[in-house]
C-alpha cells in the first residue's frame, strides 16, 4: 500500500501523462489530415489543396510543441515518484527533422508518414508508462 503523498504524486503523474498522450494524438490527427491533403496535392489538387495541407502541418507543429511541453511535465512528475523503470525518453526529436525545409510534395508525404510513425511510437511509450502507473 502506498502512502498518501505517493498516491498524490502518482495521480499527478497519471494526469500529466494523459495530457501528453492527448497532445500527441491531436498532432497525429493533424498530420494524418495533412497526409490526406498531400495525396490530393500530388494527384493535381492545385493551390487550394497545397494551402490546406500546409495549414494542417502548421497545426500539427503547434500540437507537437504542446506535446513536448506536456511530456516535459510528465517527466518531472515521474521523477517525483522515483521509480526507476518509469522513465520516458526524448522521443519527439523528429520535430526538427519534419518541420525543416519541406521541399516537394513527395518528400512532404514521406516526412508526414515518418512523423506519424514516430508519434505512434511516442504514444505507445506514454501508454506503457501510464499502464505501469495504474499498477503501482
């Protein structure tokens, strides 16, 4: 049985983890929308589809920035618990890779897919830590 202070710390860590997971999932949704518009763009969608695609990319970038802040909070809350196997790494390093120098429609699609894959990995890591927090 954990003491009252530890229970509070675990609850705070869970809440921070849920916020981080929600931010990651929102970024995923915007990137998937950008990817869909990117396909339209490749197939000759023109200026409008390109503008919408880049708008979704900008929205995803804002969500990734929020997710990074939420993940920092989550890391700090996990440090308060001091359980060694409940660590999360810096797994959003793709942000600079993805959001720098978008050159062509095909390259953008490739980067969108890669960013979505990395967000999937980040979500799985956060979900894993949240699951382990539930079982403390």
